[in-house]
C-alpha cells in the first residue's frame, strides 16, 4: 500500500496485542498485494510465476471482488487499468485491509475508533468531525461532515498528479477535481470514489443515489441528497 | 516497501502513546502561549537527523523528526509537548525542486500546521483527501511526537 496509516482509539487502551495483530495484518497485506515488490503474490501472478488457483484464498477473493466492482461501476473501477498487461487491485486492497483491521480492533474492545489511511478513513463511536480537503485551495476545507459510524474516501487529482485514469481512454478524467464518498465500509467508499472520479462528467449522475460530494473544475460542489445529512 | 513497513511500526508505537495520553486531563491553560517559545525556523542546519534536545523547562519536551523525502520535497517537523500534550508544531524544513512544488508547499505547510493544532483542539478530528506532502508531513509529525514522548 505504501501509505501512512493512523489508528486513533479514544475510549480505552486496547490490548497491545490487538494493535500488533492489526499492524501485522496490514504488513501481510502489503507483502502479499504489493505491485512494487517482485516477490508479492500479485507480482508473481502478473509475471506468470503463480497461477490463480495457487494464489492465497484472500488474493482470489479480492480479485473476485474487483470483478464485481468493475461490473457495478460500468467498468470504471478496473483493476486491470492501472497496470498494462497485469492486474493491480490496489484500489480495493487499502480499503479492504483497513476494514478487516477495523473489525479486529472492534472485537478487541475498541468502541471509539478511527483508522485513517492516506486520506481515507473508517470510524466508529462518533461523532467524528471530518474535514474534506478543498482540492483547489489547500488552505481550506471544502466541507466538514459528522459521522458516527462509517467510512469516508476522497479520490482526486492532487499534487502528486493524476494517478486515476479513465479505463476507456487511458487518460485522467477532465472536469472533476475530487469525489468524496461516504459508505458503510472503506472498501466500498474508496472503490466508488475512484470509479466516480474516473467517470469525469458522468460521475455525478452515476453517484446520484450514493452518498457523494463531487467538486467540479468550475468550483461547483455537487452533493447528493443523502450526503446533505452528514454536513456539519 | 520496507519503508512502508517502518511507517506502520512507528505508527503502532505512537498509537499506544496516544491512547494512553488521552486519559490525562489537559494541564495547559493556553496552548498557544507555547507557540511563541519555539526556536526560529528554517535555518539551513535544520536538515539533521531526528533529534531530541534536552528540555529547558520542566514538563516541556521538544523533538525534531528525521528529514523525510517525498518525490518532490524534504520535510522535517519539530514538536513541543507540554506535560505530554501537543502544544507546538514547527516545520523546520520543507524544500522542493520545481517552482510548482514550492508554490504548493508554501500553501500546504501553514494549513497542515494549523490542522495539527486544530485536531488537538478536537474541532476537526481527521481530514479526508490528504496529499502526498501531507502524508509525509504527518509521518514526520508522528516521528517527532514519538521522539519527544520517549525523551
């Protein structure tokens, strides 16, 4: 994943072993799904050194879920798009791994919990006040949402440059600066934010029934009806 | 990838400290007063490995993270803890190569610093839509806090 990750637990000290287990899990995911590490299962699958049937059951499950998401997003969430001639499930893996770690910490007794990974987050036991960064004016937040339980993911063209491409054109989408999605799980929120962002002008229409905030290049901010409920 | 693992490990250490720290009652009446007591920023000698100078006042700890690199810039953060609470954040080094990066950093840095203090005051708990610089900056912040707490 190559992402900085914070766990904040407000209500009590969770057993150190539970935290170690959560971070151990995240390290395992990193080792297994990395597209940078030539020895990871994903790299070996892409190199043809590992057959899909020999892959770890969780690798197969993640790839199957990528396919489901691809179908559910009109092909805009596409694990085959980022990497020419190979599969890159990174767009799902981070959210999914955080969801699993989150569930583990909840089982260990954490009630007021926030896991943030590279600007995407999952919370429980709120109210949590969550600032949504304005993609154009970094000294401002575009919105503040209050969330008790759930996930928030933002996809956009940030200073790192465009790294989400429209799988149909191979080019970064035009006209949209960022898409923020609220959902029950981070895997879902993140994948949907990525897909809606990749859709460009079609994104707001596609996400109308979801809980989404889209910031367009002309500074218009589009909120879906359900998103309005979360505004601070 | 080894680098990513280190981040996770360091974060784990910081988390335990944070979880414990939240149970302590706040002892600083005016956190902003500590902001004025910080050393001057931006000297070229700032780019040194992470350090922990001896505390000059009881209960006050200062630490500087090691310089960390983004593909665009170097980031180094200094924090001041007063009785374990975050009372000052200083970006002692933030460099970039191209004019683009410098322009972005010039805007990003004061915001990030304000957010750290805001987050402390619980007005905003967390920010969605982080940038590359902010990730590294937050990492530097955590390292500095970690160093200060261990000190």
